[in-house]
C-alpha cells in the first residue's frame, strides 16, 4: 500500500531508542532538554518547550497568549481541527479568516476584515499549510493593530522558511510557534509537540502549564513562609501556582525525535524532488494543478495537494479515491473546512463566510508524498491517477 504520508525510521533511530532505554531515564531525563535545545538551535529561537502533542502545544500556547472566555482566536478554515479547538480549550471561541486560494493559507486581507469586525481577539493562529509559510509580516501587522498575539501553527512546517529567509520557529513574526511530531509530520516522535518563543515570561509560563502549573526554574514562590522551617529550606517543597496539565513528553520520544532531526534536511530535499516531479507530470493535464501555486520554494513540503476539477472530468472525488484505493494508493483530503464540523457549526461557524475555503475543498486531493516514496512508486501514482480520472 502506498499511503499519502509516512514516517521513515532507520537503524540510527532504532539504536537511539535502544541507547535511551539503557539509560533508565524514561521521562523527565536529559533527552527532553537535548531535543528542545536542538530544535531551538535549528530554528533560531531562544526557548523551546517540548510537550506530548502538537495539540497540547497549541493548548498551552493559547493560554500563555491570554486566550480565555471572551478573548477569542482567529485561525484558518483549512487546517486540522486542533488549530481552532485551541480557543475552546480555553473557554473562548474560534473565528475564521478565509484562505488565499493561491497559497491555501489565511489571507491577510480577510484577517483584517475579521479583526475589524471584532474587538475581542486575543490570538491569531495562522497555519503554514502543507509547509508553505504564511505572509507573516502582513499577518503580524494586522494582529498588532488589533492588539492580538500571533501563534504560528507550524505543525506542517518544521524546516520551512519565511520569505525573508528566517526559519519557521524563530518567531521572527510571532510570539510563539507550535510544532507537531506526529508520524506523518516532518520528523516523528510517535506523538509529540513543541512551542518555541523568544519571550522569557512566556517560556516560564509554558514550563509551568506543561507540568500541573507547578513552579519551575527560579519562579518566585507565592507562599514563601511554607517553604522553610526555622530558616532552613524545605527540600520537598513545591507550589502549584495555577491550573496546569501533564503534557510532558517522554525521553524515549525525544531520543527518537533527536535522531530524526538529523535527517530533516535530507527528508525535505527528497520531498522537494517529488513535488517537482508531480508538478511536471501535471503540467500538461488540463484539469489537475498543484493547489499551492506560489511560495513553495521555501516550503518544507509536508503535503502535495492536487487541485482537480472533478466536475469538468466527470468523475467524483469519492470515485477517484476508491479507484486509487483498489490499486493500493491511499489519498486523503486536507482538510474538511473546520466550520463544516458539527461541533464548530453549533458554535456558529459557517462555511459560507469562507467561500475560497469551500471552493478549494471541492477540488483538493492529497497525493502520496514522503521521504521513502520511490520514483517508481510515484510514476505508478501519476499513471493510476490519470487512469482513475477517466470517465
Ligand atoms: C495544522 C495542524 N495543527 C495541529 C495539529 C495537531 O498536532 P498533533 O497531532 O501532534 O496533536 C496537526 C496535526 O495533525 C495539524 O495538522
């Protein structure tokens, strides 16, 4: 079976896992900090906090950004539901700024409109869809004018760069950036996520929220008299200073992720080759084109989404996907627009407010794209797609 995405594990990764197990420190050991430091160095951020998933990273980033009841979030309609759910975890609501169809990213113009209509936005969460980086300077400017914080959802974009060359995660245009290390992402930890930031106050808050809201580093104690006995510090003392979570990641996951990180540039180079091959193959096809038509030169190429005019072809997307599945090729749709989900509809979201997202959704199909995909497999996918579009 050829899936749409797949992680790549080699002997180095397996050895790294084995070595970690022999250390006996399965969680809260040194591998977590080593991974955090490695990602911080790679992206050029001062601080990094690794957590149990990208969703957990979004949750605590939202809280650190001041999302709370009455202080809402704006995000893209074309993303995984977790980006928008960040709002609801904190008792706030999500609003959607429609995409620019040429990039499938949140459009700064529609963001301006949403921010103009609302006075209650605490955070803007642009999503670097498929690794293609959003127009961050324009988004930052709009958010600044509305006094909102920017959190980049870079679950797809480890290894991508901004138009100015700064790495995604350096937070050159945001307060925080969030990553995911789910197996279909750029590097795999099994499950895992991270928040990067250059702000020390935010960093300290993220550390507390990751672990039950308990004081970390040299956080000032709120009840210092409880911390000592007759002038001696109580060695056991700690304080839960706010409501936090157990969002810790394990050392086992971080050992794997560290080993994977060493291969990231190689992974991205191969993805880029595969993307170029798909583009060239579809050039002569009247009804197939890449969904993202500019800005891909600095993308990490997390997904290859083809835009197919199924109406013009005369075969439905469901039929095409089934035909491909019969030949062992698994395709996917990224994504069902978030406002279409029943939960978000009950919260008042409407797809009609995001017509570009609706038009994109009608034609999107993600084709297999991953480091281990061979040239032969890719040729087979292209040929099978052509045949399955035959009415
Ligand atoms: C855009 C986006 N944001 C957030 C997430 C959540 O990450 P995780 O699966 O690690 O919780 C995902 C992952 O699927 C994603 O694609």
